[in-house]
């Protein structure tokens, strides 16, 4: 819990954002895109993506103590309509911790 300058408590906002990989528009770029996509899908299936995510983001998430805080969820109007928000495995849920 953090206090702001006027003594109020600052609670976290949950704002879904994305990370994209961009590759060159060429035959080689298409091959690379396919390999990256296949690799990420494999990591999600076997759980190694979550292990990597926790390794690099876990300490920050733990320090935020999100499970004991009230999290405000707000939509992101800048996401593409093709963004797969319904695929829960692709998104970090601050209340679940994964």
C-alpha cells in the first residue's frame, strides 16, 4: 500500500496491454513470424511462458501485494478488435496471480 502526497491510498489499476513482435515483410520475415508464434504457443502449452514471466515480473508483482488490494479494472479502448481478450491464458490476472 502506498500513500500519495495528500495522505490517500493509491490502489492499482488493471489495464490490459499487449506486446507484439514485428518482423520484416518478406518470405524470411513470414518464416520468422511463424517460428515465433509456434514457440510462444508451445511455451504457453507447456507452462514455460509462465515460468519465464514469473522469473522476470514476479518480484515486482509480489511487492505490489495485489491479492490483498482492491484492483480497479478499466478497459483499453486502444486494443484492436482482434485482441484475444477471451483467451485467459494469455493475460495476467492480478487477483489470481497468473
